[in-house]
């Protein structure tokens, strides 16, 4: 057996201090083989994004190891981590917040190329155009800014930007995704294609058990920071052992998600839940 690309053991992440200390991720372990795809599912607040953030060092783990290609990222100083950073990229599925509103799509995607030392502006622009083409955006999109795109198109820009760093591992956090079902399916298609054609490794985070089947071989079910179930995606979908997983499968409409949502978002979520159910039942 070859070494997994990502080997996470005993991961603990806490927020706050003293009385406000909150353990968001509690002793989580998992492995992702090279070219593999692991889904992390769980209700809102279960710790999914916190795991993703620990992987890209947006938060520091309290304990545990994150061994990536043989190196424990959890132990590295920021300086030591820097040359490795490009290899683990995150695609935020709330692209509103993560794309610089003042830059054009082409500039957004070219930025990581400059950061990695590509001096020629012409080369950067050409590569950015190629990457945007690869995720299915037309040439006419190059000079438009994030506000001029739809949610699905913004997500593609986010993917192209992540690819510009030539990562080995893509961490996709779709937590706040409000994309409608057909757009979501298109984006999932792009991700599946990247895995097939370029051998990218995926950690795919979702509320939605139905959606993950399209992109992940294995699934890890999280509840209040702990792993409650894991296994091959098809098996967990067909025969969930935990009532919690059954509930997740039935619906993506947890109360925490409903509160504060606009009716339009709710309608979308209900449609997404139905699709997920029919996918899961199929
Ligand atoms: N910066 C922070 N400071 C304090 N607590 C936080 C912070 N970020 C997250 N938390 C808490 O940690 C827990 C896990 O949050 P996390 O964002 O990882 O959940 P999630 O599974 O991604 O949820 P969602 O599906 O809603 O995105 C929650 O209880 C949350 O309130
Ligand atoms: Mg989240």
C-alpha cells in the first residue's frame, strides 16, 4: 500500500479560551489516498469547515497531526509551511466573500501565478485564460468582475484560481452554497473531471449526502465535532448505521439552516433536498 496523500490523526481544534473554550473538532482521524476523494458531511455547526480551515492553516489545531505527503503540517512554522501551501488549495463555495471584487476574473486567477514567481505578465494572462476556459467560462468573461457573474460562474472562477497554484489536494467547502441544483451539478461535473483527468485528490465538504455520491468514494459523517460514521459512500447512503446519518439523508432542512433564510433560498433548499433524497433512494 502506498502512503495516503493526506493522513489526519487525532485532530482537535478549539476556539476561544477559558470558559468560552469550544471544541469544534474532537479527535478526528481520516486518510485520503492519492487521487482519492473523501466527503465530510454533517449538520450545520458539526465542524466541517473547521477541519478544512485546519488543513490550510486558517486555524491552528490544538492537537493531532496532519500529515500531507509525509510532512506533518500541524507541526510546521509558517515559514516552513510557505513552500507547501500551494499544494493544498481550498475552494470556498461562498465565492462572494472569497473573490476580490475589484479584480477581473483573469486578474483573480493570475494572482497566484505571480505569487509563485511567474514574472511575465503575458504568460500569467495566457495561463489564467486557459484555466478559465478549463472550467467552462467563455473568453468574454475574462475582463468582468465578480459582481457581474452568477453564483455558479463565481464558483468556477474560484476553482480556476485554486488550480492556478497547481495543487495536489483540493478542499471544497460548499457549506453556504445556495446554487440551484442544475448549476451545482455542472460544478460537480467539473470537479469530477479534474479528478479523472488530472488525478487531483479531493476533500469534499457538504451538508448533502446525495450530492457527495457524485464526487466521493468514501464519506465521513460528523456530529458535534466527532466522527459518528464512515465508509464507502454508496454503502453509507444505502445502509446508514446511525439514525443521525439517516436524518441527514432524509433532509438537508435542519432548523439551524432554516432560520434567517429568505423564502427563495428555502425553496431552493427544498428542491435540493428532494433531489438528494431521490439520488439517495435510487
Ligand atoms: N471563529 C470561530 N470562533 C468561535 N467558534 C467558532 C468559529 N468558527 C466556528 N465556530 C464554532 O465551531 C463549531 C463548528 O463550526 P464549523 O464552521 O466548522 O461548522 P460547519 O460544520 O462547517 O457548519 P456549516 O455547515 O453551517 O458551515 C460551531 O459550533 C461554530 O459555532
Ligand atoms: Mg461550514
